[in-house]
C-alpha cells in the first residue's frame, strides 16, 4: 500500500507540473516497472511450464502447438493493437487531468475492442482446419494443431477484455493490480493444465499413494486451461477498472457509451500502424515457421521451446516498456517535454542493462533450461545451440522493445511500426531463407540475432534524434 501511495504521489507531480529530481524519476520508474516485470516473467514461466507439460507428452504434441504458435501471435497481436489505441488516450487524458474524458474513452473502448475481437475470432475459427497444411507440416500433427488453434480462437474476445482492461488501469498509473492479476492468471493456467492435460494418475508421496484425477485431454487440455485462466482474470480486471480504479471508476459519472468520431478516430490513428505492424511482423514469423517446418518435428519443437526460453530474457524489457508508455504518455499529456526526455533515457538504460544480464544467464544455462522442458536429447541439443547464438542480441532487442514503448506512449506509432516491418522482412526473412537450407535451424536463429541487433540500432538512432518528441507536442 505504501508503494502504491508513493506511486500516485509521484504521478501527481507530473500532472501538477512540479519539479521532479532525478531520484524521483528513477524511483517512479522502478515503482511502475517492477510489478509489470514480475507479471511478464510470471507469464513466461507459465508458458515455460505449459511447454514442459506438453513437451513431456512427446515430440508430436510439442510440434503441433509450436506449429501454430506464431499464428496465435498474429491474432493476439491484432487484439493488443486495438486495445492500445484506447489505452494511450487514457494516459494522455489523465495526464491532462481530464478524468471524465478518460472514462468516456474506457466506455467506448471496451465496446469497440470486444466487438472487433469477436470478428477476429470468427476468422480464426474459419481458417483453423486449413492452417497446418498451409504451414507445410506433416499430417501427423495436423489434427492436434487444428484443435489447439480453434480453441484459442474462441478465447479472443476474453483475451481482448483482459488486454484492454489491464492496459487502461496501467495507463492510469496503477501497475500493481493488473500485474498481480496476470500472476494469478499464470498460476491458474498451470493448475488447470495439471488436471486437463494428463489422465488420472497416482503419485507416491512419503510412501503414500495419492490419487490425482485428470481429464487426459492432451493438447486440447492445454488450450482449455488457458481459456479458463483468461476468463477469470479478464472478469477480475474489468471489475477493478469499472468499480475500484480511482481515476476511471464508472460510478463517478454516467458518461456516454455511444462511440464518438473523436475517440474512435484517435484510436484508429494510434492502433492502425500497430495492427498493420503486428500483422506484417507475425506474418513474417509465420513465414519463418514455414521455413522451419520442413526441417522436421525436432526442429519445430526446438524452435518453439527456444522462443519460450528466450522470452525469459525479453519479458523484463516489456515490463519496462509498459512503464515507459505510461510515463511518456502522462508527461506529454502534461506538456512536460524535458521530463519526457529523461523518462526515455532512464527506460532505455534500465531495459538494456536488465536484458544484458538475462542474455548472459541464457548463454551459460541454455542446456539446463531446455532440459526442464523436454527429455528428448535431440531437441535439447539443438535448442541449446540456437539459444547461445541469440543471447548476444539481447541488449539490442531490449533497445527496440523499450523504444517501441516510448514511441507508443507519445502516439508516434507509425515510426515504430515501419521500423519493425522493414527490419523483420528485409533482414530476418531474407537471411533465414538463405541460411536455412545450409545451416538448418541454426541458420534461422543466426538470421534472427542479426536482425534484432540491426533493429535495436535503428530504434536507438530514431529515439535519440528526438524528432518524435517534437511531433508529439
């Protein structure tokens, strides 16, 4: 509670135009970043545990989920982009002390975002039977891959509610509640998976047989566990947003739920470049999956598990980026250009420092981390090799992640989206296509490491020219 009060006091200094020392700025960044980093890490640990549970079922089951994972990112990324268009407006209006206007953004944003997510869900369900074939996978994994993706698709409206409710509360300056609820989501998912993936079994604990019931649904159980966890968490976030969040409490005024051209137009301007970028980037990742698929089930599984493990490195960067979006958004809303510049510098420094350390951990412990997910020697060996290559790119990946969050907070989404698009398509896909036939999965990950380094350098160049800051004001 003391930390929450301290955070709100420091945020009020931004809105009220008070002078903030370097110590105030750093403390506020840590207050906002830490809960989000904790939630991001817990989210990755959930994926890590999920992957471990499915991975121990066999290479086929692991490959079936790995095959469609990039496709789930495509639809999930579009939902996240829609939510961002409204969340950033909340940050700007709160920074300008327009709480009533922020609540109107919440009302209109919730209805619009869930409606669009429902449309995306229908599209995803329609293509699910054809997706494994389009990606060029062996027929052996088609059925499980189709089933997993179909169940995921039904959950998109709930995921959107979870995204937008959490994003709006964060942009109001409260990182703690959505972060704690995200941790709860992870815990729930692991529990549900424990009972849904595996059949009933007996464990021996201190010479006592303990019977544990199970549904034995395998891959479908993993998907259903996620759906249940998201549903509970989304409901909790929505309740907090509507009734407990001080700045956005719907009981404060009646307001209007009817969409207005001003709010929807601003949301479209912010969201469209992000959505286009997510479509283009995840399409590129899907193309990468198609390049990996002919390399066999072991390569598909090693690639999927490697991405999950790498997430442990870059999720802290996303936590710092969340804090950057909030602080930059509110500082710009308060018309404080110099303070915005300092928040950008602090965010980049923290992000690159943390992810450099995490990259070193991944380099030295890659085999052990892979071994916790799967017991297949071929997958462990291949996955560890590619992770060691990727570790060197983590500092620059951090630069791109945090700079992206800063630019989103300023409303300059076109610059960040176009940078991501050009980098991943012109550098990563081209190199992966050229290197995979000769070097296999290692070639794909070498291409990824080169591209992430290039992207980070470009983002740093754009960020420290400061032209985005002038355009924001």
